[in-house]
């Protein structure tokens, strides 16, 4: 009889660890699943934020210029650009020709130097090579790209010299 009581005590004590292990594994699985879901939500939110055009603030707002003046627009050609897009799954490229509409002849004199052209080309190449095909394939994507380029160009040159940006050639494959 003493042996039966001893066997019964061992069997009831050993069964208590299995539910604890199950509970720990369940909590661990739920924590990992929650973390993965949180990361997915963060990625979706950052993707939505990049689809929007840059917003204007008091600091970034371009001063209004009298559009009714009879002066012809001041245009500047940017060198032909051919870059690889940032797509990871396939190799894609973009070829573009860009014209900048500037605010004045003084802005043209400032930007049409070797140093100015180098800054412009570097900035444009950096921004374009960070884009994927999905970012630029739609008209909305092209417009957002134009807005970003104008904003960034006006940020590196004092006086916000760039008024508009035109793609005169835009081929992606």
C-alpha cells in the first residue's frame, strides 16, 4: 500500500511541469506574432507616407511670384540621366531628360556654373536611384517625384531658385 501511495504522489507531481511549459511556449508564440504584426504595420505606414507629396510649411513654402509678367521663362537643361532603379527583384533602369524653370536670370547665373551643375546632378541621381519602378510608373508618382526634386533643389540653393521642373524624356524599363 505504501508503494501505491508513493507512485501516486510521483505521478501527480511530474504532471505539473507540462502545463507550465505549454503556457511559456504559448506566451512566446503570441509575443513573436505580435512583434511581426507590429513590424508589418510600421512598414505599411512608412509606405503610405512616401506616396504623399511633400507638404508645405511656413519654412518650405515657396514665395509667390507674379505669374502675369511678360518675361519669357528662364529654362535650364540638366544633363541626360540614366540610372538603375532600386528594385530588388529585377534590374530596371530609368532614362530622363529634365528642364528646370528658374525664377530669374540671376538664378540661372548661379546654377549654371560647374559647381551648381554638379550639385544638381548629384541630387537628382541620388533621389532617382532611391526610387523603385512602382514609385514612378504612375502619373501621381511622377508628380510626387517632381515635387520632391523641386523641394530638395530649392533647399540646397539659397533663394529657392527653381520654380518648376519638366521631364522632357522619361523612359523606364
